[in-house]
C-alpha cells in the first residue's frame, strides 16, 4: 500500500487482513459504527472508494462524511464516485485514447516524461462495435461492403466456396466418435446446415470452431479498420493500465461479466471492492455479481481515466425485499420478468435498487445479472446484488482459485459487504422498501389466440373449458355444450388414439431470444430426462421439434447430457431459424387432420415462441398457446391442454403408477447446479482460453514500440487533435476577459447534445464531406461520424451539422449561420473558421435547458475547437455544463427572469465579458455590447475544482501540467 499522507484523516482505518499475509485494507466499518451498518451495501462501496481516494481536493473529508450521513443527505448533496476501473468499447474508446496519445506529445513538448501519461485506473477496451455483416450465408458469394476507410488498395480477394463442402469436426474434444468419412455415420441424408447459424458437425451436432462466415467477416473487419486496430494495438503495448480485448472475442458486457470483473481488487497487497463505469449500456449487468457498475458517457469515462471522480447526486436507494419460495413451475424467466414489471410499477427511475431478503438466495447469478441488465426497462441507475454464497459458488465455477476466494470472503465480511441470510444482522435502512413475494409469481401461458391473453398454468383447464363455451372472439370458440365432450378415435401407425377438444398436435421449442437462456432450455432437457426415466412418452402423432437459438444452445444441451432425452421424446434439433412460429410446420398426418375436422375439435399447438395467431401453425389448429420450453415438453407428454397439473397425472409408468408433473419437474437447485457446473464453467473456460490464446490477425498487426504514437498525417481516421496547440506555459495564465466576441449561433430552448454533437452518417454536402472528398475519398467511403471519432478535423466539421438545428439567425432548421463581418450565410464550420482567421472570439447565446440529452464528448469538444469561448444560456443541463467546463468553455447564465428577448439582444452585436483575476463560484460578471447595452450574467461554476479546470483551459490541459 502506498503510504497515506500524514494529513490523511483516514489512515487509522488501514488494517491487516486476518489470515492473509501482508494484505491490507481500509476498514471503513470502523468509521461510523451503527451508522455504517445502516447504510445500503451500494452506498458502502461509494464510501470505501471515497475514503481510499481522499486527496483533500477532488475528494474531501466532507464528501466522506456526507456519504456516511447518507440517510439525511440523499438527494441533497453531490459526492464523488471513484470507480476502480473503466470499460470502453471501441467507438467511444478511440477519442479517449487519441487524447492520451496527444497528451503524450504535449507533455514531451513542455519538457516532461510522456511515459507518465496513462490512465489512472485499469482501463479495458473491447473492440466489439466495428463488426459489420458483410457475409451472412454459408455459401459465401457476397461482395464485402467496403464501408469507407483509407485503404487505397484493392480489398483482399475472397474466394467463394466451390460447391458442397465437407463439414469436419476439426478435432472438437467434446464431439465423440469418428467424423472423417461416410463409414462413420448411419445411412440417410446429411443433416442440413441452416443458413445464418454456427457451423455444426453433421454427425454429432457439435459446433465447429470458426465457421467460414465468421472468418470472412473478421477478415473484412481487420481490413476496413486496420488503422484503428493498429492504434489500439499500440495503446495496449505502450500505455500502462490499458488492456485491449481484440475483435472476435466477445461483446463488451459479456467480457466484462465473464472475464474482466474482479469482484475484489488486490493491487500491491491492497484489497478494495471492484467497481466500474463503462460506455456500454449493458455495464449494469455486473451489479448482479456484486460489482457496483453503471453506464456513463465517453467524456465521464475519460475523466475517470484522467484521475477525476464521477460526480453523483447522493442517490436514493430502494430496497427490494424478496420473500417466499417461487412456485416449482415458475421458470427463471417468469421470475425475472415479474420482478422487472413490479419495479417498473413501483417507480424507481433515477434511483439505486438493492436486493435483500431470503428470496435472493433462490436467484442464480445468471438471474441476477439479467435483472440488473434490465435497468433501462424500469429506469433505475443500477440494481445491486451484494456478494453472497451464491456469488462465491459462481466465481468458483468461473475459475477463481480457493485462496483468492477465501481472501475475498474474509475481506468482504470484514468491511460488511457480504450478504448472509444465516446471520440475524439488521437489514440496511433504505429510502423505501418494495416487497416481492416470490410465491406470488406464477407460471403463465398465453393464448389461445393472442400473446397478451395470459393464463396461469394452475387455471389452464378451467380457462380452456371457458373458451370452448364463449362466443367466437379473442378467446372464444362457441362450441355447443353437447359437443364439448366429443371424442374422435383415430388410427395412427397401427395404434388407436383418441382426440378431443384440447388435444395437443404440435409441440415446438423454437428459436426465440427469450428461450436461449440456459436455465429454461436446460429445464426442458432435465424434465425430458426425468420423464424418459419414469417411462413417459409423447404420442407419435404430435409434431414435436426443437429449434434452439444458436449452436451454443445445442452445445450446452449436449454437454449437460439432456439432448438424447429430448430426442427420445421426439424433440430433435431441426435447425436454427424461425420455423413453427411462422407457420413452417410439416403438415399434420391426414388421419389426424380428418379426425379434427370430423369432430369439429379445437386442437392445440403449444410452442415457446412469441407469436400464436389463430391458424398460424396449421389451418386445422384453432388454439395456440405460448409457453416456456419445459411446459411445452410437459403438455406434449400430457397430450392435452385440458389438464390440471396439480390433480391429474401426465401418464403412468410401466408399473401402472401415476406420474404427476411435480414428480418430474426439475427443482431450482438441480437447474442451478447443471447451469453452473455444466454450462457456465465451460463457457467461462472457453472465453478465457480464447482471450489468452490470442487472435492470429490481432497478433500479426504491426505496432511500433515507441513512447509516442507515430501519426499518419494522411489518415482520415486518426489524427492528433489540436487541443494543445496553444498550450505553452507550465502554469496556467490568468483568466482573460472576452473582448468583442461575435455570436456563432443564437439558439432557443432545449437544444440537445444531438443538435450539437456529430452523429450518424456524413451528409454529402456537409463540411465534413467536403473535407473527406479533398482527401480523395468517395461518398461510399465516408463511413459515419461514429467511425471517425478519432479525427478532430471530421468531428469539428460535424459539430452543429444537424439538419434540425434551429438558429434564430437563419429562421428555419438548417446547419447554417451568418458570418457577420461579410454578412454571408455559411455552414457553421466555415463561419467559425473565418472568425478564427480574423482572431475574433466566439460565444453562443441559448435559451433554457441547453445541452439536454445523452452524454456526448464532442458536444463540448466540437464547440471548443470551433473557437467558442463561452455560452450564455438561461439554464443548463447540469451534465453538459460540467462538460463545457472540462473542455475550457465558460458556462455563463442570464440572471433569473432575463433572456435575450427581455434584454433586447438580437445576437448580431459584439459582446465583451469581463472576468476578474480572482474568479469565484457563482460570481456575477459584467457584459457589454458594441451597441451600448449592459447586463450581468452569473459565472455558473459550482466549486473550486471546476474553477481550477477552467483556469487551466480544461481537464486535458490540467492533466498535462500536473504530469510535468
């Protein structure tokens, strides 16, 4: 541990961890006694981070005390959050890393050591947003979309496949048996390789590594994005604290959850909780693992990388108490969606949610991360599940060693961040508490004609019988009472069966995204296993099928050993596309169709899809029910939906004993054990091996081992930005007044960051398009602003280029303004460039709520590079105001009740704004115009930190000077 400063008020909290040689930690539990123990777990994480990162400037003792006094201060004060690490995806990561490369240049130019420029905390960048689908067929004959770029050479020649190809197993260790020739397979046609799916071994339905579609898309991706990838490669090699996850490894949230999350950091024998901010919207998933994480904008993550905390309004924390025991028939999907619905109804927008109570232990980590990932559905900032025994068991299957797990558990218990149902400790004191009884969550099916008509499984029989009697409509079939007991005998394959109203004739587990969850698919497989072992069967006339969401689903059904049992019941893997739900079903046998028509029967289909419109499956099937995969299998075994699972058996075993659904339904314990031990562990092992083994294309990329990045001045993707062109002094100069500034834009209310920041495609007639054309690129090669975020010349030209921008100078929506010295109407960039050549400073006039919308780094960077020195607005979106300060633009505010119209300002004037040598937060400043008007504005700085950043010309310049 770095020695605490002598004036640190919290150094007395440093302790040695029991039974862990030499490991230290801040025992924040000693700080507040009972007050600490009443804090929600998520607030305890914020508190520990503030104690550990105290510096007396960015994090003050007052901040720590405010967090400790959370109960009284929530919603009333702002506090710093110092996350342990940062997660970037490539689109938002490239401008941040370009800034770091440029800062190295600036530090060197001022006589400093450029190698000292690196993120202040571990930063992981996943290259997962660059992939485009150039190839989507197994027979690859498409022409790749060049998608822009600076490659002036012909694309690599991609040879199409020549005729049918053999599909080898390629040494898959999990694929048992020989796969080398025809002699190894049974007679019959080769299984069909479905388009747009992972390639499978045709003999064992095992996924084959690296299908050609994937390889071809990756090949084009590496060609199209070579410049950016080489830059990332240099970053990973030469910038400390930067780790790059190369293309083809996985999505940011998946890699974050399955590989990057530490849960507890151990750095130089100092232990502290893992926490993360990320630019990926799925960052909140990790809260299900006990890692405090939230999604933020690119400029916030860059600030954290530069050593700045994220500023949060101390949040309300809603406690969600889970009680009771879930119904044995309720699947994890039922539970997750029910909890999500109740949180949405409770109104938790903008708040933290934290789960507690005995019911939490019934949720697997997969369930928890799914709930945490659905924060946008119910509006919470994050949904936190404290670490408990379920978490530790999951981490063990993920590959954490026993020593590390023991140290982690000891530490978390010492600082009271470990949740234990067995202890009688009082629960935290929450802002409000929502109670959800898991026992009230019932499994449902939907039907018989519309997906929105939900029916509890326990009421299925009575509801179906009611539908028979109701008038024809959304649910009714209007079957006369005397015909409702009709039974029609039918002979099929030499045996006689009886069909009646409610008879199931189609049962399909099909490829819909909500059913690719391992738990529900495994549930179906385990139920099938128990059914087969009990001697139950599915009647042969029922059209059964299994179409998993991907080859990976097939893989874990095989690895868990349940696929043969599904097959025994008739649920064979038939492919990987939409089938039954879009009506692509093999016609029913003629004898079955005739019997249905003869008895005017309401025959049924049961499927695990999302569409069940009447007649969609087959013209003779009038009732269609959507159900979870296990229930599809159950109804197939029963042969009818006209059954009460609680009182009626599915069938009888060979000995004549009645077998009820509860006898074969897998318990949550069985399900979670199979999921963790057979699926999760193999998935994590595969991902870890993939990352550690590396990527041949990534490994072959050249990246110079130089402290400074070698800029290619011909590049239109990556360019050294001009933020530091005027940075010369090692100390900031006094704040200068703004003299005779022209107004670049005169805007109204609610101007959003979408109006300001470059986004989307690059319009052909725009300033950015003209720039790219001058570099020899054709419109097809322009790509998007998102892809060119590493080029400040493109992004500056795209600032205020939104076609919906309403500039009062123009009077209609257009990305135009007036250059007043000449009176010409120009693109905003062209006017700004002309003003800069004339050394005329610029300001922006705006109405209320300037800067609404999502966090966008270029909504501040762009105006700065256009030459904007200040914005005068009626009010600001707080987040954007902080961004303006962080880049060096002064946020000034009209006095209450005043505006451009009340002051009689047209915006055509020239403005002079006086800044005193000793500027302070909230100070009133004088503004004069060349027409003789005089008024006052407020310097909208909230604290000394913001003033310090502004005096330095923004956070980037402040960081450069701090490293000298």
